[in-house]
C-alpha cells in the first residue's frame, strides 16, 4: 500500500503511508524544513494530550487512538506529531 497525502500538519509536509496494520505504520515523512524520514516506524497508542492530526487536520483529544513516531534517541524532529488511527487505511501487512 502506498498513499501519498499532503498533510494538514504543515503545508510543506508530505506524508506517504507505506504500510499500516492495526498497531504499526511505516511512514515516509518529507519536510523540507524539518527532515526526511524514508521508512519511519509509528506505533499505535492512546494519547494523553490534545493536538491536531497530521493527516486530516482533525482535533485530537486525550484518550483518542493515534499513531506516533517510535521513541528513539535522539528524538526525530517530528516526534510531537500524531495521526488519528481512524485517518489511516489499516491493513494487516506490517
């Protein structure tokens, strides 16, 4: 699966959904001002904070199911980004 979406997160960010299951998503994140992550692993979780979905622009509230970049050191530039689980085309392929 490959879906290219110009993100609501930032007018200059392009997000390619490479693969997605109910727990893991492989994302290509292209931001000319903040970095390029060719195959970034995102994990599903329940958020503890509010925000804006990087794909849809919809509001995220505490308790929503979201995908976020997997934690690592150093933290990626997009570590604060979240994508609502319902905004991703989930398949059992990852």
